[in-house]
C-alpha cells in the first residue's frame, strides 16, 4: 500500500485511540526534516482546562519543547510530517501497538496485540509542579494572564509558563544570597511580570524580601504600584527612572530582562557598582559590538563566517555576551550563560548569571578580553568604558 494510504490508516488509529481513551503513548522517530537539532517526539493524552489534548514533547539536542494539540491539530501534524519529516511512528494503546515505517516510496504498518496494559492517567502533571499554583491572584488578572474566572487565558498560556520558569530559575539564586532581607532591583521592569511573580512566591515561602522595579515610563510605574497595593505586596514597589541614573545602593541582586543593547551593560554596571551578590541579565540586541566588528578588522581566519550576515549577527551576540562574562569575572564575579526559556517563546533567551566571589584571576580575564577584541577588530566594549577598565 502507498505511504499516503498507510499514513491515513495510522492517523485514523491514533484519533480512534484518543477518542476511546485507550491511547497510552505516541512516538515519532527517524526525523530528517529542516530542524537540525530536533531528534524525536512523544505524545500522550492529557486533560487541561481547555479540554482533552495530545501533549507532544519535541526533544531537541539541548532542550525539550511541549505543545498541547487538539486531535485535529495532531492529525494534521501526523498527516503532513509522516510524508516527509518522520520515517517512523509508533502508537501504543491498551489493546495493541501499531508501528509505522516509511522507506522512500514504500510504507508498512505492523499491528501487535498487547494484554494487561492499563489506561493512562490524563492528568496534566506539569501544571502541578509549577511554583505559581494559585491563578486567582489579582496581579495575574491585572497583567492580563488570567480572566475574570481566575483561569489562565488561552492566549496567555505561554506567558504563564515563562513566568513560572523564571521563578524556578531566579528564586533559588535569591534564596542563596547572603542576605536576611534581600533587596532586588529589576532594571527596566516594564509591566513587572517577574517582580510580581518573585515577590508572590518568595514572600509565600516566608522570605522577607524587597523588590523594586525601575521603569522609565510613568504609566507603567503607576499601574505597577496600584496592582502591588491591591495585591497586598507591601515589599514590592515601582520607581520611575532610567537604569543608569538610578541609585542602586544596598541592592543584593540586580536583574534586567531584555534591556536593549547597551542598557544591559548599564544594568550590569549598576550591579557591580552596588556590590550586588547576584547579577542576572537576559540581553536583547547586540548592536554596539556588531557595528565595531563590521567597521573593524577581524582576523582573516574569521572571514568564512563574518562575510555572511546571519552568522555575523549570531557571532556578534556571542562575542558581546562572552565579553560581558569576562568583564564580570574581572570584576570579581563567577559567571555562567545558559538558555533560560525555550527559543519558541523568544530568540533572545540567553541568561547571564554572575555571582559575587570565587572568580579567577583579574589579570587573566583582562588579558583574555584584550585578545578577543584583537581577534574581532573591536576597539572597546561599552561596559569597559562604564567601569573604566
């Protein structure tokens, strides 16, 4: 039988098992589509507030991405993906296994009976593990995450997952600070998603905490303070000001998410200036160093990369953030850089975390900074100027 016929038969079997509640697992393998880092995918039936769904986990080389699809969306994914992108698929149910294999223009299905396999629990256990479990909080509604019914809005599901992920990352870092009453500055706070989430979670854990969101737009400052007051968050406030003009004195942690270009460096500088125990920034835009690479004279060994615009942009991002890490190390911080949310949410998903103390040699870091600048034809990193290095 032709591949389309076999694919149609397989999709029908998946939909029937889903409708009957007998589907235990669906696996996709042999991926050879356009996403180089994608390795495999698995799905199971889950019950969420929006209804019954097939929850797909797409396994990439460095991360997993979950998507909850309706039966119709899952059927479309299978019907199109099994034609070109996936060479194999396996449906496991309470009564049988169905294996799909495709080789070129030929496809086959193999059905094997099973006995004693229990029906799956359709509970969505990922929700249970989130740090923010009470969706009835007034700040969530004020920020547009939940509706009047106190449930997470359909168009805010991704944002709610991001907020929970940020709390998972930042809360332990703040709890690990050598401070009884941590003072946290969020530079360029915007609407304050992270500020409200962190304050809610950490205060709920019994940690006396002060969170200040620094934001230059007066309307967002006023809205944030009104919501904090309505939520009973006495230790959370928003203040008007620019990152570089704000006095960071007494800060135990300085955070900046997606401050554009050199505004990220302003936040790092303020954290170093305050002697903060923690500095954490998620950079956005890397124009300052890219312009210098374009105008400078990088070593000729890099020509094969830098002559391509898309590679130049990515290289500029890595060089900018790599230099930031080295400058932090020269300033007495130990650093690490990692992806803190999926790039399905935002391509600007790298987080630089710097913790005071335990850094290596300042002289060695400064030598490495000098070598990197020479390699890429860079005159001076903006952060160097702020610190007068």
